C-alpha cells in the first residue's frame, strides 16, 4: 500500500490521509459556463495521475490553463461526500459529481489552506477553498451548495513533479 499521509513540509506534523479516488476531465462543465447550460465532459476515474510542477495534472482540463494558476489540482474530502449523501439522502451520485481531482480520507483540507504539504512524494501548496457554486444543487441535489460552504474542498498548486496513486483499500 502506498502511503498518502500528507506531511507538512514546514512542520513536523503528519496528517493522516488516504487517496480513495482520482479523477481527470478533458473539459469544463461548470467553470466558465455562468448563464449557460453546463458542459457534458465526464470525469474519468483513474488509478494514477501525473502531477507536473506549475502546470497541473497531465490530461486534465486545468493542465496549462494559466501561468501560476492556483487550482492546478483540487482535493475533496470523502467524509464530506458521505455526510452530504446522508444529509440529503442522495445515494445515486458518486464523488466525481463535485469535479475535484483527488478524493481524500482522513484529512482536514481547510487546515491546508496556505500550507505546503506532501502526498506520496509530491509537494503542494494549498491556495484556497474550492468554493461551491449553484451548479452543485443541480449536479448533486438541491441544498448541496449551502451544505458545502466552508467544506467544498481545496485548490492547490503543484510544486514538484510526481505521480499520485489511489491507495489500496
């Protein structure tokens, strides 16, 4: 099993986390679609992704999106996903619905905003929360946007090249 425990680069604390899912998409469905219909680009679940310093995830819609883009990779909490399923009684949607790249278990993503951290040897800098938008109510269920406020995930910059892999259960 590959360890996905993020290590704060500037500190000694280890934050327990496991990569449960990895996703990429060739195009945007919601980003840049304000006032228009959503796109139809599926999220593809993959076992590994190639992270490229300063550019993003190879094959993903945000790869080379913009120089120094703050959302080269996005993380989402499996615990938040499960909580939404239970609260909204929605069990026919998967975590890919939220269009984040890496679904993690066992880490407080908001604690990584502004932090430099390591997962599976790749170093990232957490830049900001992935703020939920009204599309979440359509993509997942009515009420999702409100329930995701303050826990919509994490945008990060990729600081070193490397590969992330899904941890075996």
